[in-house]
C-alpha cells in the first residue's frame, strides 16, 4: 500500500519508474515499487512490476520492459491480453486429489510438502507469476530455516510435477519455472551398517515387548521382527515388503517377487531359510491378499514407531548426531548390501539384488572389499615382474599378429 498522492519517479533505466511507499517498510527503510511504461497500439501503457521487498529491482524491471518490447515487435500476446492462468491453490486441489488416488502412500508426502512449504508462499499466485527467482528465494529461505537439501529438492520436485500435470491437463501452457533451477546437492548416503552381532541383538529385541521397563514378554505376533528380518536377508525396502502378496512367494523356486518398487521395475529376491519360514507361517489363505497388514487388516504404509523406540532402548544411536550415521529401518537394506560386498559379491550382482538402475549407485559399497582390490594389484605386480602371465594377448587386441 502507498499513500494517495505519492508519485512515480524516473530511474536511470529507460522506461522504468519507482514509487517510494510511505507505509510499507523493508529492512528499516521505505519499500519501493517498480513500474515500467511502453507504447502499445499507439498508447502509453503503465505496468506494475513489483516491490523491492518481493525481490524486484530496477534491473529486473528493465528486463521485464525489454521482454514486453520484444513481444510487441514480434506480435506476441502481452500478459494483459492472455487468458489468466489458474492459481497454485486451484492446481494444488486438483493435483493432490490425483496424487491421493495414484501415488504411493496416498500422496501423503505431497500434501505435507504443499501445506508446510509451498502453500504459504505461492497459494494465491497464478502459475505464470511464479518465476525462477521466486523459487531460488524459497530455496534460500528453507536453507536458512534448517531444511535438509533432500527436503528442498522434494519441494521443488513437487512444484515441477504440478506444473507438468497442469500442462498435461490443458490448464496451463506456459513455461515450467523449475527447469531453470539448480537442484540442491544431496549428500545423504548412509555409510553405517550393522555387524552380524548387532543385527542379531536387534532382531532378538524386536521379538520382545517391554511392559514395565524390566519385564519382557515374547510377542505373539512379532510382525516388526519378521519385516526387519526380510529386509536384512533380501535388501528389500519397507514399502516393497508391505506390498507383498501371497502370490508373490514362489516356494518351489525359492524366489520373492517384488513389485511396485521405487524404480517401478519388478525384481526377484532369493529366499533364505529364515525368510522361507516366515512366509510359510504368514501365507494368507487368499494368495491375492497382502502378507503383512495392520490390526484392521489394511495395508501398512510406514514402519511402526516401535522400531525407533527399540533402537533407542538398545542405545544404538547414542552419541550419533549425523543423521547419515543413525540407525533407521533403511539401514537394514544398507547392511544387506554391505555384507554382500564384504564377502566379495560383484557390484553388478549387488546392484541387481537391490534394484539399482545403474551400477554407479552400488559403488559406495566397493570400499568394503579391499582384499579383492589388493589381490588385483598383486596379480598385476606379478605380471610386471615377470612372475605372472598375461591372459589377454595385447597384439591380438590391437589387431596385430603374433
């Protein structure tokens, strides 16, 4: 707001004017609003660009004016001539309804990210009014507030997906502003994995329930124990285990079919004796039914809080502040892969068992098999010293003759 009677003053940039507010304050100084002027159809036209407090400047206003002149020169529509784009609020209502029906987890993550981060900033803005600058400022604000790079990346990804759906649904025909945004660098790869002893201690505790701090009883249905053991023995994600149905278990060939995985591809995991025992015990009478359900018989969508409670009871995270080092359910999958690497399993095989799209995703486990690297160097040293033999004939590789 500005007081009536305030006038716009010319700036150093041609066609750019500024108006100093006598009411709005920004950084302990009067806020400034920028305007541009240009001729359209022989008439002088004024257009408000935005406030200094909104991130605008004389330079940005000048850039907007240049874009308007370019549009006029090439007979393109100006913003005031175009049909108004829908607001983020309207798009969010449609997108979140779609997400609830078609995305994993009923779109709960999308709804939470929109409500907590996106709504307060952009709810009333139209799709063509959100610029890459606005998104960069959101990144900056979230970073200063302590949001993790992955959280910021997820929020930007949601905005990108919303714009893409708006275009698919013919609700918007403009540019997706997220295309010009550099995503935050995510360094959240977990390096901690359980020793065999720690895994056994954890599994044993998951079978018991503590009622009065010192009194333990064996659980009649150690569901969390069974889910954790399957993850440790197959490298499956929690969501993949929750999706398992009776028809996914092939006892004859000893294979578990994992559907609806993170990369949308179906993969197969070999059964161990202990996982076989669990599936035989839990096999539903109707093979089309889920193997693991909640108390009401519905699908489980997340790991029970009991897992973290038991980890804390065992003091497995005591003194650990780095979230990448803390023991969470996903650490069981990481432990499975780490154990395979230690015993010398090729990275290609680990990648296939984990469902990684590329072997590069499994390279973080390569440091766990140093003996194999050492053996490779020893073999090369033997060849260089003349005590070993070359398996491949170099001249043949080059296309030469012996």
